[in-house]
């Protein structure tokens, strides 16, 4: 059954290759992509249930035993995030035909889409640091193709910034892996975690840990490395923005979570205390950005940043409760950010602008979009009983238990400001008097865009109101992460 671990990577890769050969046959490619994505979601769901019932599955490719071969580790954390990624991908693949032009669809959109999903899944599943770098590059290459899709001036400008930032962080990433290899003689995560305990010069490890954090913090948009994120995420088509906002920064957060619970947990007083301060600054600066603009797409893009702060807060507090909060919030944020980017894309399309000052009365023509946006705003802000509330409750509970009062206060204030930034869009954009009658084509497409958004919102609401079903699994993941020996034993079979 260990071969199941490779399916979430192999199936999208095969689909991406097939779509590249028939990319000009738009109708066929569109339908095939939807079928492939649903099949992949079902397969990943099956693998997730197997892991939930039977525990971690390890694939030693080429029958090379760990730590010598390429290892894929399908534990409950990895499979939860892969399943969530594929849920977002499913909504996006059905939204895409309503959002993209036929020229954009034909220009290898679905190939890049599947390569991105393969890269994200591989990053979650890999068991060694070098292949984490490789899968980062796979998803980045796909994202480079997606960000320039449409060939607009703004896209080309922002794509240059995006490529340069990621090129620099990738160079630093592979250099840091080389430094760590020179110290411990391996890149297999389980063996690295085992050997770092024997290194006498802990100062070297702390330096390497901070370098790794710098790499992942750049990709996750942690303060002060968030400056590159908002505009590159809103310049492409809304369906691409949804994929980026839901998945890419989360791979960075996952990497921090995995590395700093498994490997670099010796000097917690230094590294994790730093995380708490950076989390607070990330929350503050992110929400200030969301409040400072009238571009509804930018509001959502800036709100990625405080969410990253909340997740980093849980890692910094470093207790079982706070880690549970980080995982719960991570899953919640992947779903709700995907839904929100699709939502603001639909709103901007039907309104003919993304400038909030030029909108008004949209709810009279698009009541479904309006109330979906209202519910999504409550979910994002963490209003009970939605999923954002469950994650934040666990994070705040962990902070209070460790007497981290400052970060708790910052978290509460940030939540209120996030709600304000979103409700402002609802009141000014949807409420008010009827505006001009929309064009029939826009009205029809706007209504068709609603159901993939509703799919994601349904799962997000279920994650909140059904917390008693999901929390035991999240808690078991947290307990697993807080005991690195469990991961080491499962991979190295000791």
C-alpha cells in the first residue's frame, strides 16, 4: 500500500502532460481536466482515509531504504494538506472556464494547473530536504507560467518581481541545505532530526535554522518579507490568484511547521520566541495593508498576511494546543482564501471594476454572491461557530496558557480589523441603491461563478460547526509533531 503515497503527485503530472499535447482543443481539455481533478480528489480522499485508519505510509522509491533513497512520507499532516489542496483545485477547475478567455485556456493553463498541484502535493509529501527544494521549484515553475497568463502590462511587471524574489530565496534554500549536509551528512529529514541531537556546536545549527526560516518566511510572506506578495497575487486571472492565495504561502508555513517541530527544536528559547514577535508584526502590518486600499482584490491579498501571522504564532508558542491551532487554522485558511479570491474575482467581473468606490447595490442583482461574501467575511474574521473561530480559539488558548498576553491582544485586535476590512466591502459594494442594470452575459457568468465558491464555503462552514468531528484528528497530528521520535521511527523503521 505504500505506493499510494505517490498517487497525489503522479496523477496530476500525467494529467498535465496529456493536457500539453491537446491544449488547443479547449472543450475537450476543459472536460478532461475537470474529470482528472475530481478523480484525483477521490483518490487523495481514499489515501487520506487509509492513513487515518492505519497510520503513516512510507514509500521508498526504487526500493532504496531510508535514508539512502527518495522517501515520500504520507502521514496525517501531509495527507490532510494534500486533500485540502485538491479540494481547492476542484473548485478552481470548475470556476476556470467562467473566468478565463478561450485563448488563456488554450495557452497551457491546465498543464500549468496540474503541475502546480503536483508540486504542492510533492512538497507536502517529501521526506527529505533536497526533494523539498525540488518540489518547490516544480510548483514555482508552474506558477511562473500561470502568473503571466494573459500578457498584461501589470502582470509582466509583477511577474518579474515575483520571479526575482523566488529565485533569490531558492538560491538561499539550496545553499542552506548544503550547509546542513556539511554538518550532519544527510538530507533525509528523519536522519537529520536524529543526528542534530549529536552535534556539539549548537550555534551552527541555530544559524542554519535561521537561514531555513528566512527562506520559508520569504515564501510564506512573514514580516518583513511580505512586501512582495499582494500585487503579484492579484495581477493574474482570479482563478490563478485563488490557487496562489490558497496554496503557495501555505507550503512555506508547512515547511516552517515541519522543520521546526522535527529538526530545529533544540534552542526554542531563541528561535520560537523570535517567531512570536514576528507573528505579531506580521498580523499588524498585514491588516493595516488591508485597511489602506479600496481595491477589493488587494484587501483579500493583504489579508493573507495576518493569517500567516496567526499560524506562525502557534508555532512560536510551541505547545500541543497552539500547534493544533496552527494546523486547524492552516486548513481553514487554505479553503477560505481560495473561496475569497474566487469571490472577489466574480464581484470585480460583474461590477466591471475592482475599485470599491465605484461599486454599490450589487446585492440587488447578485444576491447569492452578496450573501456568500458576507458569510466568507465572517468565516475569515473568526466569528463563531465558523472554522476561523476554532483555529483562533486554540491559538489564543495556547497563548494564554503560556502567558503570552501581548500576542493574544494583537491577535484579538487583528481579528476585529480583518472583519472591518471585509464588512466595508460588503456594505459599500453590495448594499445601497441599485446601480445600472448589468449586461446579460456578465449577469449569467456571475451567477455561474457562485457554485464553485459555494462548494468551498460549505466545507469551510462544516469545518467550524463540525469541529467535534475534526478536532480529534487535528489533536493527534499535534501530538505526533510534538514527539519527533514518532516520525523518525516510522521513516527509519527503528
